[in-house]
C-alpha cells in the first residue's frame, strides 16, 4: 500500500496560483503528482474560505498519557 503524501502549505498555495492563472485542474494535478480530486477539493476550499491551510481534525481523545504509552511499549 502506498503511503500518503500530504501537500505542504506552500505547494497548496502554488497549486491555487496555477489554477488562478488559467491552468486546468488536471494539469495542476499532473504537475504535483496527485489525483485531480485533491486539487479540485483544494480549489473549492479556496473559493469558499480564501485559504488553503489544512483544518484541524477531530478525533477520539487520548486516554493514556505519553508516560503510560512509553511504559506500555516497554512492557509489550
């Protein structure tokens, strides 16, 4: 399975800039070697929020502390 490569913020801004000057979403996706849906979602995000910075994601809160995690790793 291929590992995921997240676009850096600078790459995200460059991608939006390329679309802004008239390049197609497909061409921009080929340039950055990502799927066209990634660039499409990025462009949609930029149009609605005027930013391309990744939003923080929620998730289940951690139950163990970092010290407990280290202990579990040692014992396991």
